[in-house]
C-alpha cells in the first residue's frame, strides 16, 4: 500500500465515522418522532373516549348547531 492509498484509506475511514454519527442522529430522530406520534394518537383516543356525546339536542338549540361527534368546538 503506497502513501496515496494510506491517505485515501484515512479519508474514507474519517468519512465513514461522520456518516455513522449522522445515521445515529437520524435514527434517534425517527425514534423520537415515532414516540411523539404514538403519544399524540393515545391522547386523541383518550380525548375522544372522554368527550360527552349528547343523546338529544339541547332544548331550543337547532340541531345544525349541535357539535358533531369528535368536534366539541361549539
């Protein structure tokens, strides 16, 4: 192995270490995003499970003004 090959090998090994670090950060980010997605999904399901669903429209309130299931913004 000549000097040029040794230099190229050092460069490739250095680049490999940089790419390994980037991969580790990317994998950590994907893991965090997956956990955040699961948490938001669980929170949405929990909120939907605890939302009261009126059996009948409130007296004097037109039905078109009643909130739809899952939408309690009114």
